[in-house]
């Protein structure tokens, strides 16, 4: 896969990481597929937080797609459902 594309995705993630870390979470890039889908792994609080899907769509995906418009989608490979209270 295109190293320049991966670098740009990593730079976009660096922009949002401080916000994730402030809430006890983080994210790492697993791969950028040939059809321009970014696969991420969520860590810490981001993995099970009830707001994880919103964080993925409104935060992480928005940041990546704004910085790297050729990305067609963003998926978390390990998103767990939030525990019921």
C-alpha cells in the first residue's frame, strides 16, 4: 500500500490522539486496504465506551477523511458493545 497515504492517515490520527488519551483511550492504525478503507484498533476506554461509535464517526473518521479525502471508509476491528448498566 502507498506509504505516503499511510503517513497521512497516521498524521490525521496524531491530531485526534490527545482527545482520546484524555479520556483514557487511544487508537492505532492496523491497515489501509487497497480499496482505501482504514482499519483501526481502539485501545483502553475507547474499546468499550458507550460513545465509541460516535467517537469513530464524528471524531476519528471525520479527522481522517478531512486530511485524506481519498479514504472511503474507516472501520474499528475490535469495537465491543458497551456493557449494559
